[in-house]
């Protein structure tokens, strides 16, 4: 009798726990590898000693690999940590300083960005072959290996914290819970550092800049769900 009861409970267990939640608990982790295009939508407010200075910035596009780690709380809700580093060339453009520069372009060297981003996602149609999702979260960007270029004496970038929005789709290649998928993903990230540029030699002044980088990040790659 005891053996019959255990067998009956085992047979009923898939009916007691919803299939999607069971699959999420059995396979909660997804790893994605993407190639991303980082496309800044840049602007800047420049000033010297509190006085506005005409000009803005130009920040180069970049193409780099990206690694993403996703944890599924259930079949619809997941959290994703997005990891990448990107180098960018930076120029000050249309800069005018009376007696020194007139609508000039100034090389500000290059800088590396480490922008880890955490998003909370909602995955639509998790049991279909096409699995779209949306997400929103927070970004923290850190700057390193700053090179001030050929004109400035030094440059300093403050860390930035901002919001991030995300939309994407996974295309299931295996037809089973977990396994391989193709992925396409788009993110908008708000990155707004304060930048200080030392122009003591060239201009006898320090230029302060409130910079908006705000890149659009477009990615294509593969995903594997355990």
C-alpha cells in the first residue's frame, strides 16, 4: 500500500507544480554572448570658472563583445547582469575661447568605460520558439585608462549612475526547455559623468564639462539556458 501511495504522489507532482515554474527552478540560469555596437548620443555643457563656454563633445562608436548572466525567478520574470568594457576616442568640438580658439576641434584622447548594468526583465511567451522580452534597470559606469590627448595636461571622469531600458528576443534553436537560442537585444543607457579637463598649458584654465553619453547599445549573439 505504501509503495502504491508513493507512486501516485510521484505521478501527480507535475500537476501540482505549474510546468513553467518547475522549468524555471530546474533551469534558472542563462548565459548570453553578444557582439554589441555602442552608439553614443553625446552632448556636453562646457564651462570655465562657472562661465559657459561654447562647444560640445564627440565620442566615437565602438564594437565589442558583451557577456550577460540571467537568472529566472520563474518562466516570465528574470534579472540580467550585463558586462562589457568599451574604449572610446573623445574630442571637444566647436570650442571657442576668445583670443585662443575659434570654433575649434580639440583632441581629448581616449577613455575606457566599465558600465555594469542590472535589469529586471519580463519574458513574453516563454514556451514559444520566439521569446520576446523587455527590461528596465540601473547602470553604474566607471572610467579608467584616461588619456588626455595631445593638448590637455590632464583629464578626469567622475563615475556615473543612471537608468537603463531594454528590449530583445530569443529564438529557440533546440525546441526544449533550456538549450541554445539566437538573441537580438537593444538597450538605451543613460551615462552622465562630470568631466574636468586641465588646459593649464594651452589656455591657462580648467574646463568643466557636464557630459551626456547616453548610448544606444545594439547586440546580436547566442544564448544558452541551463
